[in-house]
C-alpha cells in the first residue's frame, strides 16, 4: 500500500514537472523566435515614424500609428470597463454578500462572458455598428474591447475584494458606517493595489487582442486623431505585415510582435510587483 502511494505521488510530481517544462519551453520558444527574427530589423525609425507610402510593400516608415492606436484603444477601453465594473464588484462583495444566490448567478454570468472567444465580441461589435450606421472607428474599437475586458476586470476585482477580511467590514458597520462608506473608505483602500493589478491584467489582455478589433477598428497609416475615424492597432499591423509575400516586411512583422510582447511583459511585471505589494499589505 505504501509503495503504491509513493508511486502515485511520484507520477503526479512527474506530470507536474512535465507540464511546467512544456509551459516554460513554449514561452521561451516564442520569445526566442520573435527576438531572433525581429530584433535585427527593429530600428528607431520603426518606433518613431508612421508608415510611408508602400510601407507594406517594403518601403520606409514605421509602426508609430499602430503603437499609439493600441495604447489609446487599450487605455480608453480599460477605463470604460473599470468605471462600469468596479461598482459591480463592490455590489457583489459589500451589498449582496459573497455567498448570496444573486452573487453566485452574476459570477457565473461573468465567467461565461470571460470564456466567449474574442472573435464573437468582434462580430457583436460589428453588428451593433451596422445597426447604428457607424463605420469602423476608434470609438467602435474602444466599445468592443471594453466589452471584451469587462468580465475579466470585474472577476479580477471580485477576487481581490473577497480577500478583504470580513472583520474590517464588520468593524466599519459597528462604527455606524453605511455600505457606501464601508466600500469606499475601508474595502477599496484595503484592496487598492490588488484592484490596480486586476485592471493591468485586463489591459494586457485587451491591448494584444486582434479578433475584437478586426471588424471594428479599421486601419489607417495616420495617428489616432478622431473617435469617428479608423485607427491602427499593433495586432492588426502584425497580421498585415506577416501576410505579405515580402520577406523584409515579414521581418518587420516579427519586430512589431516583439514590441507588443515587450509591452505585455512590462504590464505582467507591473502586475507581479503590485501583487507582491498587495500581499504584504494584506499580511499586516
């Protein structure tokens, strides 16, 4: 019996190690590929200039329009999702209670929305555009990406707020505070770094998604300047460059992928630092 238990433990341990190696190797393979193919052609011109005529045919210019477009779309979308999502997360944890039937139903709905493929959000955004008579634009891209990251933002905030000790809220209520005062002065203050981490995670998801903006953002070689005009994004710029038959343009696509990966990795690093700060604050 003892030998069987040891064998099972060793088997599970081996599977865990194998899974860890597969995930780590996949990440390293992706990073090595885009660095090896993209870094040699990544120049200051690519980062500081917009595409010139014939850029996607091998001529000069850069991807500044796509970089700024992705940042604008990502920031505006996450701001919209956070402004609408934070009240939902607070309502679930302060007003409803963690185990109420309504809270369970809302979390199930959010988890379902989280699992919907981003191309479905893109198709939904395109349908709304057609119904309203809108064209592909920065505004349409912001709304679509906001819908995409909304369940991610709310569930991330919800998980953070659930870690706030009940004793703090009960002490606040005992002192005569209302639900609103408890939510703003106690719960949010305690979980601020964790809430910011949830926002950054959702931002990293939104800025790197291509399917949701494929039908809604359009594309342009100009810098974003109007809510009602088309906007370039890095995921679509990468797609268009890799789809060309010109090797030099394909190499620029890998360089663009390297830029996008660097942005996402920077966001991930910021999340780790904020999570570490949140853990220290929770332990005090």
